[in-house]
C-alpha cells in the first residue's frame, strides 16, 4: 500500500527517536529503506509483477541495524521503567474505571 509509506516512515522515525537513536542513525536507516523501496518498486513496475524483486523485501535486520538495535536494547534494560513511564505513579493503566 504505497499511500501509507510516508506515514509509516514518520511513525518509524518517531519510534527510533523515542528509543534514543541518534539523528545520524535514523537518517541512515531511512535513506537505506527509501533506496531499497525505490529499487524494488522500479523492478516491480518494469516486470509488471508485484512479486518481482521479492528479495528486496526487508525481513531480517541488516548487520548495522541489528547492532544499533542491540545497543538500544542494552540501554533500555538499564533504565527505570517506572521513572521513565508516561503514566503517573499509582495509576493502573489497565483499569477502565481509573480516573484521568
């Protein structure tokens, strides 16, 4: 669904920012994704077949992306999830009767 590409990339960018990745790392990931997507679309149009260039579908992380993800994961494991939570202390987010 081509019409959701830009909003998906914006959401991915926001998620990567929240995870603490640097602007440089986010730009690099987005540039890689856009180039890969453009190449895949070009090959699909040329072949007249949506299944063309299926090897360009990203299903496994690239080495650098996997290393960055491992670094972010290690950082999140050292954070205090209660102190970093957007939910105020004492609020049960799963309680539908909870005020607020």
